[in-house]
C-alpha cells in the first residue's frame, strides 16, 4: 500500500518502490537512484522548463523533425492506429504526430499522475473526436493496455531520447517488453539523440540559468518530503559530466561538505566530493541505434534527422519472427 505523507495540508501517497529504490541507492556503492523518480509534479514542471532552454536542443530539434517528416511518417504508418506514448509527460510533441497520422485512439502512459491527467485533458480538448485513455504507470514494469484499443493496430511513440536514460541492457529489455505489449505488426516511432562534441552536450545538461540543477536537486526535496528525510539540500550541488567510454552524459548530486542525515529513520553519511548518480543520457550513432532496436525485437524501416544530424527519429516495425537470415 502507498503510505500517506502530508504536503501543504494535503495527503501525499508515497510509492513503496520509491522508498525501496532510495534506501537501496543510498546504501549502495557507488550511490545511485533511478532517474524515473525525478518526476513528481515539481520535477515534471521543471523538466518542461528545461525543454525550452536555449542550451537544450533535443526537444526543439525533435519537434522540427516530426513537423517536417509528418507526411512521410503518415504514409509509412497508415491511418487508424492507436498511438501508445511511453512517458508522455506534457505530450508537447504529441499533437504534431496526431495531426499527421489521424489515429483511432491515444494512450498516454506516465508515472506522474497529476501531470498525466492535466496533459491528457488538454489533448482531449484539442482533439475532441479522438478517444484518449491515460494510464498512470511506470513503463519499466508490465503494463496492461485498455481493452478499447485491444483490436486496433498500434504505434508506440517514445520521443525525447528517453531510451538514452537507460543502460543498454535495460534499453533492450524495455524494447522487448514494448514489442510484447504492442504485438506483432505494431510500429514504434522513437527519438534518439546522436553523438556530438562534449562542448555541445554538457551545457544541455548544465544550463546557465540553473534549471537543470534545480531539477536534479528536487529529487532530494522529494526524498525529504515523502520519506521523512533530513537531507540538507544546500550541502549538494549538481554536476553533469561526459563519460566517453560509455558514450553518455551523467548527472550526479555531489556533496560539497561532509554531511549526515536520515531517511525514514535510517542514518546515512557522505563525505565531501562523494556523489549520488541520478541520471544517464546515452548518445547513439546511426548504426548503434539500429543495432539496439534490432536487439529489442524491432526492425528499423525509416529514419529522419535534422539537417545537422544531431537527432534522429526512427520508425521500426515488430515483424513476425523469422527462422532464417
């Protein structure tokens, strides 16, 4: 059961999986907490602010690709599919796709329930003839799609290069799960960020206005609020680094001084310079992306990029299994 906490006089339900991941993450070495726990309401709002920053190129670049490639996507996908969006957030780019392909239904899936309901309501108003079936869920776990879309052909939509937040093994597992949920014959439209110089990548995750820093630090605020934490948030700073060996940006929360605190009565201590690893953003070359999709059971059938080839939107198909090369 979810445990009620109190925030501004309102009951807040704490996910037991959040509690388990946080306690395990602080006890492990190196310390790490899964990035999905960024997205309480405040975290979701901060992320939407990040997408509008001048340094953060992925959102506007992907949106420009979806807009320019809309007719080609529509020809490749066909009409009448149920669009299933994984990690829908504000669904900011979704209208570009919905207008292009005339779907039969839209199923947004997101871990932040309040944010999901708000964005689903906006989409329903913008597309009054489109059935919208929101699902509050963590797509890293099994998902049951609504019965209303069971017989419809499906198009998975996974924008934002969210696949890059996972290590390759987890990415492959998720792609295989998506294939199972959507079924043979389904299609997947997925955004993947391309490799580029660190001098472009690092500012995108450590902006001059400090919005990404606030987003990262909000995780500690959430722990304090929902898990009876006593973490002194000002004792930590945001860090973004490029790990060339793993082809990824890493986000960390670094202790700027020795610090002790409790989480749900359990005592923890960190020395200055120690970090909590909070997020990865893997970057993929063209061949890397196609291999990853194939490993996950998806056959790439089309690809679109921006003129600078900084970002790719790939269409893949869950083709029937083959017994020969």
